[in-house]
C-alpha cells in the first residue's frame, strides 16, 4: 500500500479518497483479525495516544451532525479515520526492528519511483519543448502536493541510507553494497524532485526538517559541515530552474502570497462565525465563498485554519495536542542509541517539514501525502517504544475489525456510486443525455447524499427526450436541500426556471446564488439577463455596476490562477460601455469595450490552445468558447461605432 499510494492517491477526488481509505481499512481489518485470532501478544504502539486520536475522530462526528453538506463531511471523516488507521497499524505492528525496516524501505522505494517519474517528465519537457523552468508534479495533483510528499519520504530514505551505511561498515567481508547504492539513489532522486517542483513552501519545509533532523539525530556532524550543507543547498536551488524562477518571481510579484493572505482572512471570518463546531469536515469549498474577499479556491492553503473552519476550534486544539504528544513520544525515543534514534529523528523531521509547508498549503489533505506521513510517524513511534508492554487484545481487536469492516462497506458503497457516476459523466460529456441519465440515476440511488451526482443527473434529465425541465427542476431543488450553499446548482436552477418562462423564480434563484456566493461573476450575468426579460432595465445596470465593483475589489485582482479563467466580467463592461456611448462619454465607452475584448479574447484564445487535449479528456466546452468569441465581436463592434462617432 505504501509503495502504491502515490500512483493512485495523489488527488483529492472522491473516488481516489475512497479507494485509498478502503485500502487502509482492508489492512486494518486483516491486522485486527490476525491479532484477535493469533496466540502471540501484541505491543500497544499508540498507548495513551489512542485517547486523543479517538477524541479527535469523535469530535469530527459531532461536527458532522451540523455540517452544511453531509456527504462531504462523511467523506472527510472516512479519510481522517484512514489516517488514524495507518498510524495505529504502523505504530503497533512494526515493533520488531527488522520488520520495521521493511516499512522504511517501502516508503523510500515509493519516493524513488515518484521522483523518477517527475524527473523523467521534466527531462522530456526540456528536450521536446525547451522549457527547463517547467515545474514537475509526477502523479500528484500539482507541484506543491508532490513537494509535500517528498518532504515525507526523504527522511525515510535517509533512514534506509543510514541503516545501509551501518551495515556496510560492520560487514567484514567485501560485498557489493547494493542497498547502500539504492538508498543513496533514493535520497538524491527524491531531493532533486523536490527542487524541481519549484515549491517555495516545500523548500522552507525541507530546510526546517533538515535542521530538526540534524539536531535530533545522533550524528557527529559539526557546525562547519552544516554550513557547507546549507551552501550546497543554495547552489542546488540556483541550479534547479523551476525553483530559481519561482524565487526570482517572488521579488517581482506577490500574487500568490497576497491571494493566500486574503484567503486566510476569509477563513478566520468563517471560524468567527462558527467557532465551536465549524461548518462540517470537508465543507470548506462550499462554505468559504460567502466569506471570500478574493477569487474562489477549494482549500484554505493553511491546514490549521481550514481544520478550525470546518470542525471548530476544539478540533484544532485536539490536533495540536496529538501533534505535541507524537513529537514528545519521538523525542523520548531519541534517548535510544543507534538506528532507533535515527528513526525517531526522521519521524520528527517529516512531521516538522510537512507541518511548516502546510502553514501555506494543503498537501496534508491529499491521501498519498497524509497516509504516508501517518506511516512514517507510526514507524518512528514504534521505534521509540522499546520494551513497551505486550498484551492480548482480543476483544479490542474484534471491535476494531468490526469498525474497519463497517467503514470498508461505506467506502465500497461510495466507490460503486462513483463508478456509475463516472460512466454517466462520460456519456454526458458526449451529449448522450438519456444514457447518462440512466447511469446517474443508479449512482444517485446508491448514494442519495451526493449532491454532485444529483446535479449531473439533473443536467442529463434536462437534455434527454424522456426527462424534461420540470423533472430537472425537481432534481435541482432536491440538490439544494442536500447542499444549500452550492451557488452553481442555484444558478443552474435559475436557468431552468428561465427556460420554462418562470422569470420571477429564476431571479429569486439567481439572487440566492449571489447571497451564498457574493463573488460569483456568472451569477450576476444570469440575474441581469433575467431582469432584462422582466423589463427591469435600471436594475440590470445596477447588477452590472455591482459586478464592476467586484472587479475593482481584491476579487478581480487576485484569483487562484493568474490566467484568464472567467469572461463573465465582459458582459458588464459591454453593457456599461453601451450606456457610456449613449451618454456621449466616448472615453469611458472605449475603456469598457477594450476591457471586455481583452478578457473575453484572452479566455477564448487560452481555451482554443487547449482544445485538443480537452476534447480527448471530454471536458471541452465549445458553446462557452463561442460565447466568449461572440463577446469579442461585440466589443469590436462597439469600438468601431464610437470610432465613427469620434471622427464625425
């Protein structure tokens, strides 16, 4: 499992999370049954740590009862339970040093494989595209996630390297040092991959983790060697093009830092709104838009703040307590001599490095990163407990097996629904609405709590011959009950009402979408269109002026991505340009038309450049791109008309 994790669990998609969690619960089920039926006694690896971990999961369950979106909270609860399961298994079952080394080997091997994949991708990009600044991400969601993963696996590779070195030194016979060579290769490849991710938070985490390891590990490294190592790292940073470019760009632009700062401020407002229970585990992306002061993001880019916003301040306090107890346990283990102290130092380094990175990122929420961290820390905890009491734990193991089985069944149900939904979404992308509706209906019947599946089902029904808008509206209303904060669903409901001629209901749905997501540009466009049909021309201009004010605020200036991802602003500028032209304000009209053409044209050009791969993935939206191109033509028409007026 530890070797395969990065290959399939490097994304936070529901199916990936459920698959990784199911694998963890299978391991837990096998281990609990084996311990319950076996005759030998088991070392209690977690000890008193089991109580705060159990309290943390219990608090997540309590928070889930007040969640704004139950399905997302249940999924997050399952994910957190899988993290605890991996931690408990590694801390309990790897008390034996020889067996524990197999765990370190597995993590180091996984890091080496992932590093080779990333470096291969970078090499191909340099050869075929001539772009050495390209940031690698391997099989992960983005470069920052890969950096977080490498922060965890590098200490494990160092443990293997130290073990191989000690073995080679103590070996009297001249033998090929294959393990030592392989371990050195794993450290070098993982470190090079970390540099090529270009993650600034990852680099800071690596520096912090290195300092922690050097202080904690029983080595004879002198200060001068630490200085030489720091200088060597600086040279590597200057050599690695992605990281060099990122560091240089940090001095000329601060888009990423400012975006994160405003995101943290919005997250703090969420915590102030619900300090005790939060909005529910895993609900950040749905609850955050109401408090956002910059462009939309699915994560808070700081794990501690996001945990407090989702599950309340008590959850954050419990997590801090757990981290503190884990660090204390590993620190006590440093008193041991030999390799065990190195293992404890590696666990501390991994925990510190990823913790620092997650002060500005969210890689801990990705299963491949979070589970691997649990494994590394669990192995370190196992190394710290020499001579721990061993006891027969038959009934606790039977209880653990029943819990693992129940969670495994939940994962199986969720995965079955995800598989059917994926088939339906594939058919939906091809325009086969009736077939898609059949698959999505089955997925909804298996998991009636998943609002996203229900949304796709409503879209398929609206486009199929046997469905109709009335049934689609009914499904959209049901989706609103499951997740009342989904502005996209409310906007789709408004468009359905508009299609059947119920403009007042459409306007109400669009206004509700703006209420739950005040920074959603498309909602303003839909509301203005409905208001136009109702003959409320003054309110149309008021809506577009509100959208213009949104653009002038940090919402328009700071987006998660610096590239053009939305052209809705162009609608407002075209309308305001027409108004300025009617009043004879040629300068203002010219400015509005040019801005509309630039935004819509930039979006259309960017999408056209990606048309081939997006068509292959089934995510291409031809109608949307044509709409952007139509707005460009309207902007050009407006510029032409005011040019003629100016000449006359």
